[in-house]
């Protein structure tokens, strides 16, 4: 069999291939692997075309759109996945759906897939810590443990959350970035402000992320509501989409902040926008890792994150701070003001830190591919 004509195929299971942290990480891997040796296909749970879908197809991948577990229940959901697995030749199934990972890996187990990988990308979930929630999580963990033979996570905390305190080996994979996409772009500080109708002398508090409870965009509005009382040169720029976007837009209007907030949706020029930010705010209620903080630091942009974000995101550049969400808003505002005094560091020095800490995607690919057997 000619390997050039028959690359090994891996089936990734995701919610949707929009521009989120997990999806961007997978695409960074996919773009840089040898497609003659390995190909990625995807199961997604959205009927509409998502941000990365056309690129996936252009790279030779196939997208299977199936109803979500919540819509159709476990029996039909398992049937949908097993049918896909039976009709295709996959060396591995790689599930990225956190606490629902057990269902895809069960389907893979039932159809004889040898490599069954559950990958944790979050250190919490949205169901709280009630007795009922703990029982539910325990059952979902058991389904994952009994049907997976590889356990991966983006941080120690994420691994402990999804897999519990099991004795099995959990492999920690760093969420790398494609550093060639994060180079300094001249004059973007001014050009972004001109595009967004923001004065050059103003300060931008930026945020990149899905509008969701976990990303906590409401907290950023609360900061803006307070800081605007003492200085009117502050603007917030939100980049992303998500189920809570309309709610945050409504809240901005209710607080009469709409003139100081910009909602940009999904963008392809993240590096350009980040360079125009004076600070990136990332006040997550829970977070698996926080790859956007790595991206921001790679461009010399200061970051203020909640202490729910792992300190593994600190690249040693002295430009990221972690604060508790229960701290007084004034403390957050003071730290924001402190970042306005920072000077951007030399790009070569920044990249030495990013690469030295092991976050260059090229250096991470061999370990990812080792999950799927000999390539």
C-alpha cells in the first residue's frame, strides 16, 4: 500500500469548528502536518457552516455534521458516530468534547478503533458542585475511563477535573501557537483605531473569546462602567461570537456604554488587533488553559487574567498578572492603569521566551502525532 495515496486518518470530535481556542489549536496542528501521511476528519454538532469548515475541506478533510447529544439522546448519538466509524478507516478517534468525551470513545470502542483519545480542555463545567452534579460527573468520568486508552489535557488542573485522581497516565499537551502568525505589524496601533473610530490617544481594553458564562465578559463591562467615571478615553473591544453575545450587547446599552464598546465578531486578523490593545483582559470563571494569553504575550501585549487561569500561561516576560474575581473592581482598574506604562519588548526576546517555554506549535506536533501510532 502506497502511504502517499493512503494517509492514516484520525477522526476528531468537536462541538463546532469555529475560531475558539481548542479549534484554533487543532487547526494549527492540521496545517503543519504532512497530509500525505496523515489526514484529519471532523465530527461537529452544528448544521451551519463554521469558521474553519472551508479550510478543512481545502486541506482534504471531511466534516460530518450530526445532532448533539443533548438534542437526540445517547442511543441515536452513538448510532450516528458508529455509522461514521464503520464506513471509514480510522486509526484513531480523538474527542475534544470534555465531559461528553465518553460517548464518542464508547462508539470507537464498540467499532474496534484501537486509539481512543479523550482530551480535556477545561478545568470545570457549568453544572456546579451539587450532589446531583457530582454524581453526574462521576458517571461521565467512568464512561471516559472505561472506553479511552489515551488521556490528554492542556493542564494538570484540566486533567484532574475530567479524569479525576486516577492512577492512569495523563499526558499534558501544551497549547502551542504558530509563531509565524504572530509577528509585529507596523502602524496597526493607529490603523485599528481608525477602523474602529477610536481616537489615537485612547486606551483599548481588549478581549478575545467566545461569549459564554465561563469567559465572563460581564465582568469587563463592570470594569468599564467604573473606570469611565474617572477617564473617558477608555474603550473595550470584544472579538468573538457566542451564545451570550446579544446579552452582553444589551447590557452595554443598559449601562449606556455602547459608545465605548466595539463588538467585532470573528476576525482573521487577531494578531493585528492584539497589537492595538493596550491590555488583554481575560477574567474567566473557569478555563482549561487560555491560549489567547500566549498569543497576546507573543506580541508584547500586557494581560490581566483571573486566577482561574493557570500560571503556566506566564511566559516570564513580566507582562501578565493574575487577579481573583472577588477582588475589588478598583484593584483590577489599578492593575489596568499600571499596564499603560509598559513599553513593548523586543520581538526577538519575546520569541525566545515563547519557544523556550515550549509553545511553538512546530515543536509540539511530534508528540501529538505519537498519539496516533507510527506515522
